[in-house]
C-alpha cells in the first residue's frame, strides 16, 4: 500500500524534501513507516525520539496501523513562545 508522508519544519530542511510516498505492506504501522523513512532519508533519524506523527487530523502513536492512501504528517515537537 502507498502512504503519503509530509515532513515539516527542520525535518523538511534536513531531508531536503517536503513530502514523499512510501510503500508498506498491508497492516503496516507507523513504526515500520519510520524505518523505511530513515532508510530513504537518514538525516531525519536524529529526531526519532521527539517527533510527533499525525494521521489525517489526529496525532497517533508508533503502533498505529496505517491505511492505504493515508496522509501522514511528521513534525518536530510543538514550540511556543
């Protein structure tokens, strides 16, 4: 299945791209998506422990089971000021 991934803020800058499509097996999880993302864009791995993942309009955990065509947003922690 294909999942569309968008990268934001300094993750986008580190990757040099703002979005990409990843192929995952049916029933794949966010954790599996991250493994593939890091293989294709190693610079993003540095933020592994602090990134926030959104699926559609909800924040999800790394055990979230993905659906074909799902829009995934990968963001740094929200900062205020």
